[in-house]
C-alpha cells in the first residue's frame, strides 16, 4: 500500500475584510470606561486609516462620541434637577 503524503494543515487566518478589534473595544468601553472608549476609538481610526481593508469606522466614531454625549446629558439632568427638582420631605 502506497501512502500519499498529506498536505500540511494551515492554521485559520483572520478575515482580511474584518472589523477592527480596537473599534469594537471602543464601543464597548464607551459605556464601561469612557476615557478608554475615546482612546480605543482614536487608535481604531488610525488603524483603519493605515489598513483600508478594515471595517469599523462607525464603531470607532461612536466610541469617541458617546462618552461626551453621556457626560453632557448627565450635566443637563443635574442642572435641571437642581433648578426644577423638588425635595420630598
């Protein structure tokens, strides 16, 4: 019996058209740790600019934009509650 040589097994490779991991992390951390969300979003935008095949620009932008928007919302709520809020006694 002749045995044919087997072909070498290749490890699976990352999807060349995948989403930037930094962009995904930016969106997640925008809610958990806002400063990291902004930092990861900036890193993702640089990575996407340097590697145009990567997706996730919108996620990176959202990771940058969400923390300041949440901060403004919280400040607005605090201001409105301090002006119009009633203390229940």
